[in-house]
C-alpha cells in the first residue's frame, strides 16, 4: 500500500453528507476491534441497513475500501468477511485519543513549528505530508511553515515517524515574541469561522437526540442508528480543531459546548448501540 493512498482515504471529509465508506470504517472501528478484528460481510450489510444504506452500496463501498487497503478480506469458519489493515488500526488508535481523550492546549505550552523540504523526485510525498499535518490540526503561518500548539509535539513526532515522513521534516519549539495580536493571527492560521459553523451544525443536529435519549424514548436500534452517524460526523472535528488555548479563541467558543454534547451523547448512546450491534454481529 502506498502512503498516498492511505492519506487520501483518511483525508478530512468536509462535505456534510456522510459517505457509506465513512460509516463502514466507524462500524469496524467500534465493533470489529473487539471481535478479533473481523466482521462478516453479512453482518456489516445488516448493520448498514439500519443506517438506511442498501446492500449494493455497502458491497461497493467495501470493495473500494479493500482496493485502498483500508480493509483486508478474510474468511472465518467459511464466512466471508473483512479485517482492518494494520495502518488503518494505527490511524484509528490515533483517532481514539483525539476523539475520546481530547486535551486543550494552554498558552504556556508554546507552539510547534514544522517546515519540510522534499526533493522534486519525491514530490508526491508533499501532498501526503500536507494531508497528515492537516489531520494533526496544523495551521499555516506562511507558505511551507506549519504551526500547532506545543502540546502536539509527541503526537506529531510519532505520526511522522510511523508514516516514514520524518526525514523530510524539521520540528521547532517556538514562542510568539511579536509583533501583532496573537488572537488576530490565530484567526488567519486557522479557519475559525468555518469551525464555528461546523460546531453550530453539530449542536443543532444532535441536541434533540440527547433530549430523546434523556426522555428514554430510544431503543437500542434507535441508539445505534443515531450513534454511528454522530460519531462519524464528530470524528472529523477534532482533526480540524487542534485544541487551541481558550484565551486565543472567540468569546463563548461553541467548540467547548459541542465537546460537552458529544461526551453526553457518547455516554448515553454507546452502550445501547453496542448492545444492538453485538446482537446483529452474532446473529446466526
């Protein structure tokens, strides 16, 4: 598998419409890893039908994920099925930290600066490197100069080393000594208006789901049908938002409110959703 193919498959999807392959990756991430990293095709088709996706679209998406080497075909006890590839498992493990163990940076953490130089003969790696820096939450201060909160040093180092990209990169610890207002500059390094809109859309869409859950009106199948798309939508956001220090963000930053909503939804829906998924997965 080429690094570029993998990077493209896990590039941040900015479209508001969820694709079947995104939902399939979420299902495998949630449930296959606890099942010896394998799900039968039949169980995936059944689970996806409860998300409103028909079998032909599921099989087409699985084939695409196989071509991209996100999934690998295996048979268990005569049944056709798929496992997550090792690079995909690594990416999901990285994502677990971003999604479920979010950390907000402090101003005292300083900044991480990254510059890279790639020979013309390997120019295809430029897109790959930019993709991974974007996924890590980096903004750009100038052409070829990338910046992130200093709290991302370890994650950045490990990701670039794991992807075989570290030899092209120099990393620097930095402080902002002048000139100009840092809050203003942050708005040019990251598209905070776009992030605000994404968080607002998430809040508008999923507050009613939490209300229904709190009212006790959701069955396990209902919880599954809400939880998998919700998690799929949410997992995009921590990769666009690097957890900037709150004093540098607009007052009343709605990313904090959206994060609390996600945590409440995860607590309310994950258990009954898993109950439903396991019943389907182990269905004869």
